[in-house]
C-alpha cells in the first residue's frame, strides 16, 4: 500500500485530497442535521426524568400528609372515647375533687380534639396546594412526553433517510484516503479537527484562500495551478488547490 501511494503524482494527491474533503463535507452536513436532534432528545429525556422525580417526591409528601390526617382522626376518635368515659365516671364520683379531676381530663381531651382538627385542616390545605403542583407538573410531563415521541420519530426518519447515504460516503472517503500518503492524511485530519467548518482543503477563490479569504500572491497562485507541489495557506494553514479541480471532479 505504501508503494502505491508513493507512485501517485502530486496532482493526483491534490485531487484525492479535494475529493476527500468534498465527501467529508457532505458527511459533516448529514451529521449536523442529525446531530442537533439527539441533543434535543437528551434534553427532553432529562426534563422528563426531573419532572417524574419531582412528581414522585411530592406524591410521597402527600401520602405522608394523608397518614398524618389518619393519625389525627384516630387521635380525635380516642379523645372522644375518653371524654365519654370521663363523663360516665363523673356520674358516679364521690367528691368534688374527683369531679374536677375528670373535668380537667375532659378539657384536655377537648383541646386535643381542637388541635387535631386544626392540624387536619392544615394538612388538607397543604395537600390541596401540592396536588395543584402535581397537576401542573403532570401536564408539563405529558406535553414533554409527546414532544419526545415526536423528536424520536423525527430522528428515526432522518437516520433512516441519511444512514445509507452516510455509509456510502464513508466508503468513498475510505477509498479516497488510499491514494493519499500517510503524512498528508495526518495533516489533513489535523487541519480538519482544528477548523470550525471542518475545511482542510480549499480552492483558490477570487485570488484568495477559500478558507480564511486572505489574498494569495500571483506567483503562489501559479504554483497552486501547476499542481506540482502541496501548498498551504500562510495565514490559516489549509491546503490550497486549483479551483478547476472542483470542475474536473464534478465532470
């Protein structure tokens, strides 16, 4: 394989480099279109998980409040039973001291009932407020689940439409790499990784670099047009090619 690459002319290497860039740019566009959707899907999944956790926590709090209400109702029931018992005993007291003692017990249990009834009202008000929060969160959760279903379906459609094309372009990219010597290929990939738009190989356009748009001296343009050596832009480091290579590739 190394020998085959060594026998390829500079012009063929430049053509292969530009062809590789053209193919990789198409792959980049496909991944850009598809790349935004997975991020949106993940954001929706995170929001849904957060809402479900919140609803679960508040639901547990409501259940706790309901248990408190049940406990207070039992307290009232027990207090009423004690009051009846004390009132019954008052009918058979032997002196005022016993009567007063029972009266205090009745008063204490009555206060317990009042306090329990007050707490029950507070718990119910708290439950009502929390139920409203849960209802709002549940409504948003349902909306987000619908959005997630829509985004997932959209993502699957795009993947189905573009995967075959991407696979074919990837094969073409691998074939284009075969005639490029390792040194150039490493440089190409390094430049692509550092370029915001992924362009490592650019044609000369209007006497300027097609990547950074800085002017290229006439003599350097003639060197590029001769296709006898690999020339890089002195400003951005991109590999420069004759613009006619693009037309030859299309042809």
